[in-house]
C-alpha cells in the first residue's frame, strides 16, 4: 500500500480501497515528513484531483498546481514539490508574512468623485464658438470672467451673466488672424493674453464689470515670432512674465510690463505641440512633432533632459506633476491613445505607460496640485477620465470617468480659489460643446454628508499674488508660489505680517491685502473684499499693540475689551470698536480715547437692544445689521406682489440712521482732529463705515448693470430706428423714380 524512500524523497501511494486505509496512509505520510495537521489536510490525489483526508472535500475539484506561499525560513516563496507518485508536497504551507490587499478596492478619498453638469438655464448659450480644427485653448476662465474665442475675436462674459448671450454682445477686437490660445493672468483677473495666427500676442485689460462696448485698445503687443503663435503660458510665481511657443519652432520668454523679449529658445527642430511650466516656474516641458519630450531651463535655454515620448504621429501633450515628474498623453505606433509618467531628470524610459483607448481625439491633461488628481479629456469625446497620482508604482491609479452625450470641443478650468467649497467641489470645467453654441460648467464633486469646511479636501492653494518680480526671476531666483487658505481667503505672508509688533506692519499689511482683494471666499464664488481682509489683519495688530501697552493703559484696555465683547454680540462683523481706534491713532490723548470708547459703547448698547441686529447672523462673513427702528416692520416694506423692492432694501439698510450717523460723525471728527497729517491713520479711521459702504457698492454695481443693459437695448432700438428710416427713404426714392 505505502512505500517510502526517504533517501530519494519520494512517496509512492496506491489509492486504497477503503477510507480506513486512506487515513492510515495519511498518518504515515504526516509522521514521516513531520507535517502539521493543516499541511496534511492539503494532501490530495493528483490523478483524480480529490482530497484524501475527509469525505467533505472528496468531491471538491482543485487545480493541479497550488499557490506558493512564503515560508518563515526562506526569503523567496517556496515552490510546491510534486511527488512522483502523484501527490503534492505541502510542507511549504504557512501563513503569509504580509497581508495581501485586493487591488480593486484601493482606499482613496477621491474614489467616488463624480461630475455634476449644470442646468441649462445656468449655462452660457448662443455663443459664436470658433469652428477651427486646431487643438488650442479656446476657453479661459477665472473667478470673475469667462473668455471664449470667436474666430478673430473673443467674448468676455461675467460669470454671473448666464443664459442666452446676445449675438451682438461686446467683443475684444484687435487681431488680424484667427485666435489660437487664451490665458488669464493668474495675478490679475482683468488681464488676459491672446495668441493669434497673425504672429502676435496681445495683452488686454478688461474693465471692471465687463465690456460695455467693443474693446479695441490693448495694453501691450508682443512681436517676436516669425510665424503663428500656438501657445501662451503665464509664469506661476513671477509677475508679468509670459512664455509663448510658435510655429517657427521657438519658445519666447516675455516681460509684459515693458514689454520686452527676455529670451528666445530655439532648440526645437519641428513644430511644438504643447508647452507646460512647473509650479515654481524653474522648468518648462515641451512636446514636438519629432516625437521628443524636452525639459528646458527657460532663462538660459539649456535642455536639461530629452527623450522620445510617444511613437505616434499625432499630437502629444505634457503637464508637470509634483515630485519632479511629468505626465504626457499621445498616441502609440498603432494609433492607440496612451499616457505615460516620466522622471523629469531622466527621459530615456517612462516610469509607467498605459493605453487609454483607440479613439482618434487628442487627449489634454489637466493636473490639480492640491488633490493630486489628473483629468484626461479628449477632443470630440463626451467623457472626462480622472486619475489619482501617487509616489509608488504604477504612479497613476484610475478612479472613474464623467460621461456625457455631448462631445467637447475645448475645456477651460477654474482656478482652485474659485471653486465652491460648500459643495465639496474640487475642480470645475467649462465645456464648449462641439455640436452647439453652448458653454456648460461641470463641477467635480467629492460626496460628503457634512456641510462644514473639509480641510482634507482643501489644503492651502496658490494665491493670486506674485511671489517675485520679472527682473529677479530672470536673474536666476526661484521662489515657490504664495499660498492662501481656502477657508479664510487669506494668504500665508499676509497672516505672517500681522504677527509683527512694529507699526510699519500696518502699512505693509494694508498693501498686501489690497493686492489680494480678488481672493474668493471659501463658501462659493463670493469674492473676499479688501475691506474684510484689512479688518482681520488690523485686529491681529491691535491685539498685539494692546498686549504691549497693557501696563500703561489698564483702564482704557478694560473699557476696550467690554466694547469689543458687546460689538461681537451685536454687530457680528465690525472691526473691534474701541480697541482698534485706540491703537490706530497714535496722537490721541488718554481723555480722547475714553470719550471715543464711551460713545462707541453707547452705540453698540443701542444695537444690542435691537432684535433686528441678529437678522444677518447666519452669514459667515461680516455683514451689516439691520438699523431700522422697531416701529418699521417688514410687512410695510413689501410691495403688492409680496416682493421687497431694491429701493426698500436700500432704505431698510441705510435709511433713518440719524443717531448712528451722528455718533459716527463725532467719532470721525475726533479722530481726524488728532491725525491731521497722517493719511494712513485717516484711511484706517473709517473702517467702521466700510461694511455699509461695501453694501452700497454692491447695490451700485447692480444698478450699473441694469443701466448698462438698458443702454444696450436703447442703442439697439436706436439702431433699428435708423435702419427703418433709411429703408423708408429708399422706398420713397424708388416711388419717386417710378412716378
């Protein structure tokens, strides 16, 4: 029945006729080879592929070759030893040293990101979209404006002006050839660069509130390319630095403030397909028709690395990732679309390369440094794929895709400071439909139940403040971008400046806040005003000054703290009353300080008694409380359609404030009398009025928009009247001729 030859390591076993003999054979094998119970349980007959140790597993089929597992003694997994008699040696069976994870459920907080298209009434419709076959950037967007190419011109639309766009809307006119690229200045939401087929680049300044008429005057014209300009890119950290790539196989570096040409890079031998710049602006990457990817130092023009990226003949694109890596998209030798990840210092071989599909549209990558997600969108496709970038192989993990039935012609993307954090929006595209004159916003959202600020989704992002000047950068200095908080809208260096106890920091902070006045508030697309940023910065400075002067002004500080406490309960958003004014006016005497503090305490006591002051407490930003007397109720401020008019709203906010105006006027007179020659102090003394002025500005801007629209309609009607008059004259002349 059982023959053992230990010297040869063989076991010959003839299948027994009964279960008892089978068990005895197994016991003999277990004893001879010192097998554990679990190892002996895995012994089976290889010829019949059935287990031999119990009846419950006799009918279970099993592969001939079992999975190898790691042994405690060996560094490599032990291979299964097949006994010549037909049995498998399972002595290597042991518990794996490391728990294996199933690759299909890799943990990621972005695994459930989905795309949310916008309703039709919130899209931009009836736009004259360019019908060119180029792969340029025909759509550019920032938190203030949306720019769309329309052949040789482009339209600039305020983001809030959704719906149908008038065919005769105002445009930016100045190029003689077709527009091929548009890019907004990252540090100025009203400045845009346009590249054209006429070999020029023009810098435009969009007026506040949008275009009221056709814009034909440009800020600067950059002439240096000998053939059409294909791509433009603003420097991410240096002010007024622009890079451009043309059909003449050159890359130009410009200073737009001059304007002047800083450098010309002529290392390319064929047409440049794409131009990308890394986050600090120290390196640029280009792909060209010669199938090569190049990493170039833009100031000297030195090629740092060069290699063949994609073997296909169609266009390829490149974008910088973090950790010194580059992602490219292109086509294989067999015209399959693919992407590849490269080390920017070694382009001889890709770190990873994957096939996307077999479509023919050019794939453009969009990378988000904050979430480390890359989006791949093909021209003519209806979907947008998105991946997560990691530091270990395979470096890119597929997450999901946004599917749509409408193919896309071009995509613009919103800077991170313009997304809606209240909706957990991490990215936003503006999709130009290829089959219709529609621009559709698409929000990429991480599903979260909580409505609070999600700090893990929104780390500090790039602010709209330059970190360095053009001259310093061209001399060789590299500076990382200035970051801002997505929760407060304040930049990092602004917060650092408020910690200084020197009085010069007041002027510095005010200047920096004014430079960041276009930063957007975290709860949506509402811009954070410079007034609000100044008040936060000055509060911090005043706290430090009060702490330093505590021993000298104990009584005044006590009164100031009381006034501050009452203001936080009543106003909910004003600058600290006595605390701020007592420290901003260095020439005030102690008695003047006491009088100002007492007046303001009385003012805030009156506000505290009014229940209407809590009406706007739900807002997260400082707002204006309701100053209406209690005798005026809301019902009397309604119209017949139960809707409050704008006149009533303004009257409710600013009307009948005689007492408050008197107190504020007295406060201004006291402050101005003690700071006659200081323009800095005089500008800071009016901070208590800035909140109401901000509301007044908003109302004024709304009225200005209405007047502008009425003016446009009036101009159109006048034009139509002139056309009809000309037609009448023409008909009269024809009638006279016939007579």
